[in-house]
C-alpha cells in the first residue's frame, strides 16, 4: 500500500464537479436549494429521525430559510474544502433524491468519511450504493485518498448492507457510542484503502464551477 502525505493548502485542491453516475448527478448545495432540501427532508423526516442525530424535533420547525442558510454555508465549505456535502439529483426527473458527501476530511493524510441519506420515496433502488461507490472512485482517483471511512448505527440494517455490498473492511465497533432517543447506541466503523474488488461503474466528473 502506498501512503502519500500532502502539504498543499486544501483550497488549492482540485475537486471538479458535478460527479455523474449512470442515474444521478452529484453536486454541492448552492444558492436557491433551500426549498428542494426542505421538501426532501419533509418527505423523509420520520426515517431521518430514526437514524440521524441532527434530525430531531418537530418537522414544523423546519423552515425553507434555515435550509437555504445551510445550503449557502455548505457551498462555502465546499469552496474552502472544509466539507464536501453533495446533493444527488435523479438525471431523469431532476429530483433531489439523496444528500451525501465527503466529510471530516484530513487533507494532509487524505482521509475522508462518507455519509448519506436517501429521500424516503426513493429508497430501495440502489441509490445509496451508487452514490457511495461513485464517491469512493472520486476520493481515490481524484482526491488521492489513502483511506475512506464510513459507519452505521448497529441497528441500521439498510446502511450496514450498503457498506457490506461495497466491500468496506470493518475496523471496529463502539458499543456505547452515543445516545439517540434516550438510549445508548452502538456504531460499527469501516474503511476502504483502495478500489480493489469493486465492480465497474460508469462515473465521471467535470470542470469545477
Ligand atoms: C440507509 C439508506 C441510506 C439506504 O439507502 P438506499 O438507497 O435504500 O440503499 P440501497 O438501495 O443502495 O441498498 C439498501 C440495501 O439494504 C437492504 N435493506 C433495506 N432495509 C434493510 C433492513 N432493515 N435490514 C437489512 N437490509 C436492508 C436492501 O434490500 C438493499 O440491499 P440489496 O441491494 O442487497 O437488496 C436509506 O434507507 C436512508 O436514507 N435511511 C435514513 C438515513 C440513514 O439511515 N442514513 C445512514 C446513516 S449511517
């Protein structure tokens, strides 16, 4: 395994967008996305509440303005290379079907963490798998990743399945990793160190805006 360390300012890292997969276009949030993001969250809130620590509270409190603020902040984070949140749009319908991204990155060691949620009326169609696979290819081939991590709540069978399908190696488990809905939850942690063993995927990326 070749491990490379990088000393350049992350702002200078080329992270071309969008990323295009067979069924999806992935791009960072931008000005004007607040409405479609709040719509996707509304449709998915019950499921998101079950698994995502940030999705707590009453759905009525979710405002388009707050989501617009989030989108603009995430656009700025992308430009600064502090976080790469990515929205996934179905190419056929232009619907926002998932939010994903490369997070908690260390640009010197080139370690990234993948996260995702899929709009509830679009689950079960392989989108999380297609997105995660595309992000693995992007991280290793474009961003020179040394390690890409991912994790799931031990009770989240669908997320575990996505991770297993893509051949991540389990690195460990934290049995009492946090409290959600008033009780401790365990988390399993995984990583990939290269693209070995993955099936082919038609994925490409274009020029940075
Ligand atoms: C987890 C999530 C991202 C999966 O998205 P998705 O697009 O439906 O995932 P995919 O279709 O690519 O793959 C899902 C796999 O899990 C399987 N699955 C679904 N529910 C399952 C369950 N309860 N237990 C075990 N496997 C399950 C599916 O059958 C499929 O496997 P298969 O291809 O072998 O049939 C989506 O359900 C979601 O957004 N959940 C809420 C947020 C969340 O949990 N995010 C992850 C945090 S770690």
